[in-house]
C-alpha cells in the first residue's frame, strides 16, 4: 500500500463541489452506468454497492452472480466475506473497551497483557497505537507465509519470535497481520471473554446484525457468496481462509444492510463519541512527523481542499470508504462488496473513489 496511490485515488472530483442530493436521482444513473461498464471491463463476477449521504442510504444496487457455477443472481441480502474490513469492527470494539477501562492507546502490550510471558520482550514493548496503526514493525506473519488461518496463536508466536522487525516501531506504515493477532488477545483480556462472544453479544446482537458471523471458506455460512479469482487464465474459487486467531483482522461475513446498520450506529454515536471517532480516524504521526497511512485500525488520509477519507479494503475485492469535509459538512459513504473478477486492472478502492468523485462533482 502506497500513500502516493491513495493520493491518486482522490481524483479530481473531490474539489469542494456540492455533492448529490437525495432528491436528485440522475447522479445514480451515472454511478450505475459507470459500474456496469467497469463490471464488463473487469469481468467482475458479482457486486453489491451502496451510497450513504449524511448517514442515510440514498442508493443501492446488485449486479452479476453470487455463485458463478450455479448462475445464482446477486441480491442485496447475500453475505460476503469482507476480509480486512473486519478490522473496522475490531478497532471500534477495542477503543470502546479501552475507554470503559480508562486505559490509553499509548500503553504497551505488556501493560495490557502482563502475564503473557510467551510473548517476546520486543513485542511486549509495542504500544496499542502502533499495533492499530500498522507502525509496530513487528514481524508480519504474511512475510513468512503464515497466512490468516494458523492452527493457533501459539504457532504464530513460536514461528516469529526470533524474526527481525521490518522497521523500527513508529517509523513506517506497513500493513501487518501479526499486530491484529495481538489486538484480538487484548480485546479478550479487556472484555474478559473470547473475541467472538464479545462481538456477538455487544455488537451483533445489540444492533440486530443477523448476518454477521466469523468464519473462513470452510465454514458453512448461510446465504454467503462464493468468491473467485483468475489463475493461469482460468476462473477458480478464491478460498478466503481464516481461523479464530486472526478474526480481529479478517474473517467477518456480513450482508450489505447489516454493514450499513453498523456504520450508521458508529456515526450516530451509539458506540463511541464524536471525539473518540476523531481519534480513531486521525492519521497517526510517524516519528519523522509525517502522517502514516492509518488511524487506529482504519486507513486514514487527509485529502485536498479539506476533504478526508477513512475506511478499508477487503482482500483486494471489496472496498469501504467514508469521505467528509468538516468545513462544508459534506458527508458521503461508498461501499462496494464483490466476490471477485477475472481481471482487477482497476481495484475496488479506485472504483470506490471514482464513484465518490461522480457524486461530489454532481451539481
């Protein structure tokens, strides 16, 4: 992930022009047409998308197939494995626990997990802020071909304990899966219950997110789409494989309407205050004084003309982006959930930003 790429994703539309209003539907004809053309060009298998303005859903639509081999049409009620979009849920939940327990993100792993003597001392010195903002430099399991379905937390720690840090903590933004294995452990410690139970009782049940459930491709998930990728010129199933140690970082399955419902609760202050959200959504400063690419668990960028963007991608096939401008009170969310494509010449995050640009440009 490169910050230069993120700046390119801003596109010329985010320049202070008024954005689409709910009572002017013509702009959604444009976004639909753009998506139809993009789907044809990239051969996207299936796609659900939604647009929110000022927290309210103003447009949503389905395209393509949920299951290519069975030719099952995509519908809005389908559940998607949203991969790293899971991190948004985990970071909100963790910050809520930190607030309840009157702790600080400047505290270290050792402060939160004082009895975890199995963790290397260098890991214990890392702050919660560094883990959430991907600035810890802790050895990344992905770099060592330990993907997101390890047999156990212990197996990851044992495999990486003697590996070098990729960078000095706080000096570089670099996406890191191992950090979210530790975040899961901290959530469980503060919640005094296992991660899945905490998320179920405190969020999925309370917000009535009936489709929300953790599990990799081997788990039977009701109404879930099948994901695909191209390999050697042929379409094949894309096994998004996750196991419980990594669920804080990936592994959530959820339908579009429940994803929207959760984000509306976030924006409405049902979980965190506005000031707490600002803390999560502000890019963390690197030691050289520049902004990193993340806030606390959310990708976070300050754009031109006072615009800002937060969100996350999911496995390179889905994209969640929230855009706003504090000066103009403009507020826009674009969510794209797909189950893969033949050719990702243009990635979902870029597609997302083009849609945002169409909306912001519309008078």
